């Protein structure tokens, strides 16, 4: 039990004991002052029975309106006890405490004033006079009881605010830990993608080019050598180089990022949409901007993770029939929009999380901010849900020409090196051999060339 719960429970027990003690003392004093025994006991029992009934009902239902009416009836029962004896004015202290606790301050003051007047009138009605000490004592008791109950309410409110603050801090701490874990995973994943991409490019630009050059030299020399044995050896060298070229190509393919091994972010998103449609019957569509540049590995991974999280939300929560993903180039920025026709969300800033729900939207937003971008959520209750992720292109992207220029330069360097080596062996090769050499170098340096030899190019 929390400290606030323990305090509330203690105060309730103290209140019940006070009701019993004050009623018992009032009953004894009433009998000692000449009130009928049966009448004094009867009104005391009726008062305590109604008090107990209200306390039990209030504990079970917690309805404030019922508690207020219960106190009004309890005050009426107390007035009936005053008809029997003025000694029951002692019970007014309990009523003042309850009034300050259940009513607003203004109503509590009015209630306290009327009951205080009753404590002054009752002795006058029964004894014909009232002592000054009784008037002042009742007034002090009324003010004290009202102030005590209002202070108790403020203490409860302060305790509740502290508990809510602690709960929010704990939730924020858990969210922060989850966010840190997600960011660490994202950074590690992005680092792995960058490193694998770097290694694959280094292998392509060095070992693969050298093997391709060896193969080309062996092929050229085998065609023009008059020595049959040397031609056979050179043919074996060419075959070994071709096999090595295929092995290197497989290594490069294995080093490519797993999700983007098809060579494009769009292919990975198409797979996500196809899987979504296959498993949920939600039809997906991908719209691409023709001027979309090539993205860096880090940005491609971030956009892919964003699409995965957003489509997971569509699958779990949207009740949609269609979803559309669009990628576009907007004045130097890359923007990805994901829109569905589902139920939407009334207010994403005040969304609540269930026990099994995650933090997808928070993680998407943090991922965009980490890369210098932003995430915009545009919900509409009953009219679908849309998110827009935007990333700057200048700091995170490279154009297609720049992305391929390194490979092209490597190809040119290999071409020049191969030509030099061929020239060292004798005269310039025939036109057919030269054309074949240039074509093969183009294949090894630029995968988009029309002369691509997918069977042998590394």
C-alpha cells in the first residue's frame, strides 16, 4: 500500500472511531441530563446505522453525489437527536469534518453555519439558556473541523499529484531507455550497413578489377600466342580468373545490406507492401518520383525502418483497405508519405499506450530528428491516417552520378592499366579484342551498362 493510501485508510478509521465515540458520549450525557433512555438510545442507533450504511456504500461505489446526499440525510438524523437532547451537539464536529471533505468550500461553509446555529439553538430550546463558553467552543470547533478537512483534502491532492508525477517520470524514464536502445540498434545497424557497403566497394574497386584485368590479359594473350602449351595455360588462367570473379561477386552480394540486397530502397518497400497485402488483404501502392536521387546507406536504412514501423501500425490499428507509400524529391529534401484509409487517430499528441503497444511513432520521430529531418503526423478520425517523413538531401544523400562516378573511375583506371599491359606484350590487339576488352571493363566498372555480363562480372 502506498503512503497516500495508508494515510487515507488511517483517516477513515479515525473518522469511524470518532463517530462511535462522539455518539456514545452524547447518548450517555443525554441520559444523565434526564433524556428518556429509550429515545436517546434509539436516535443514537438510527444515527450510527445510517452513518455505517453510508460509509459502506461510499467505500464500495465511490460516488460523490451519493455521499453528499448521505451527509444531508445524516444531518437530518442529527437534528432529530437534538430533539431528544441538546447533548448531541457534540456530534456536530463529525458533520463539520464530513462537510469540508465532501462539499465545495462555499457549500461547506453554508452547511457548517446552519449546523453551528443548531448547536446554539438546541441548548436554548432544552435549557432556556446557552453558556458563552458553549457558543465560543462550538464556533472554534466548527472552524477547526472545516479547516482540518480542507487541509486534509489538499494533502490528498498533493499526494495524488506527486504520485502522478512519479508515475510520469517512471514512464518517461522507461521511454528514454527504450528510445536509447532503439537508437543504439539503429546506429549499430546503420554502422553495419556502412561498413559492409564500404568493404564491398573496396573489394569491387580493387580485387575484382585486378581479377578482371588478369582475365582480360590472359584472354588477349591466349588468342595471339603461337605456342599451344602457352595458350592452354593462358586459357586455364582465364578460367580461374572467371571463377574467382564469380566468387568475388558472390562475396560482394553477401556483404550488401540484408534488407536492401536488391540494390534499391524501393524494392524493399515493394516487398513490405506485397507481404502486407498477402497477409491482411490491405492493398498497397508505391509511387516514386522520377528525379529521386540515390540515397546513402544510413538514410535508406532509416526510411526503410520508418516504412516498416508505419506499415506495422497500419496492419495492427488502422482497419484500412488501402495504403499508399510515396517517395519524392522536394527541392533538395527527400520525403516519404504513408497514407491509409483507416479509422485514423483523433489526437496523436495525447495518444495512450496499451500494455502490449509499443513506441513506433516516437521511434520514427527520433530517427528522423537524428538525421536532421522531421516527422509530421496528420490524423483524421474516420478519414485515415498519414505520416510524412522528410530528410535533407545535401548532408545525407548523393546523386546518382556521384554514386557511380567512383566505379566508373575505377573502371577507367583498370581500362588504362589493362591497355598498358596489353601494349607491353607486343602490338596493339585487333579491333575485335579491343572492343571485347572495353566491353568487359565497362561491365566490371558500371553495373548499369548495357553490356553487363551478369555471368562473369564482379
